[in-house]
């Protein structure tokens, strides 16, 4: 069975998630934005051996620790979509702008596209390309767990910002309504910041996309 634990990292309190298979205790880490020693200590306490890095998008608070972690542990970087290449290339400048430790750009081992899958042991998660917050943003959905790791597309009571370079509000709303909602009202989502919620709750009450 799949398990996950979410660890807030960086001054932005970004939700980094560790996902693992309880049979092999091998796992993936989603959006290691920073505080790598905290994340590695958590993995050690859980008994999880990391074998992959999965990226939703390349903003500094989500991607700042990616290159260092991949180098330290020899891990492949999976995702995001190629639309975020310019954000990856700009990670050193992003870090300086927001006061983060120096961050290196990287080249993903594998880019992701809508309809792709990622695997962890015997488990498969579906990939949906959900642009709007960034052009290359992707979401990881596990029907088995009834969970979706949505990065900064959707939050409890809010939605992702679209005022960054190449953000697009209309695209974001379409991503939520056309690609997230079909995953089902009971699906619990893990956002990039803040508490978990369900798609059904947000469909009913989120002021930005409620009633859609």
C-alpha cells in the first residue's frame, strides 16, 4: 500500500510530500523545495529509502533543493512539464530574489506530459498537466489512495496565483474544472501550502471555483 507524509519546508511553508510503498519502503519525494536535512531526517525516521524526485512545478519554494538532493543521493528528477524550463533555468535568480539559499538549475531526467504515469513499486500515479499557475505545472493523482498532489493549482479556500511570468488565470480555472474535478468529489488533495481538502468541498465552497 502507498503511504505519504507531508513536511512543510522553507520560509514559505511549502508542503513537501514523501510517498512510499510499505512493502519495499522505497519512496519518492514531491517538491523538495529546501530544508533537505529535515526531509532526510524524516525519511530516516520513517525508514524510507528515496529513489525518485517528482516535481509539480519549478518555483523556488518547490524546486530549490531539487538539484542538491538529486546530486547527494543520485536520484532521477521526474517532471515537471517542459513549459517550466524557464523557471528551472532561473532558479539561482529566484533564490536570490526571495532570500533563499543558493539553488542550482537542473535538467529533469524525464519531462512529464498530460496522461503520463509515474510508478513506485507496484503502484501507479496518473499525471495531469495543469497549467495556469505556471505553464508546466503537473499534478500527481493516485486513484488507489484517493489522493492528488496538486502543488499550487488549488488550495483549501483559494487557488494558485497567476500574476507570475506566463501565469494564466483562464488556464488555471480550466485546469481545475476540467482536470481536477473529474478525479471525484471524494478525492483528498494535498496542496502546495496549507491544509488538505477534498475536491467536493472546494466545488461547493471555494469562492474562486465554487459551483463549477
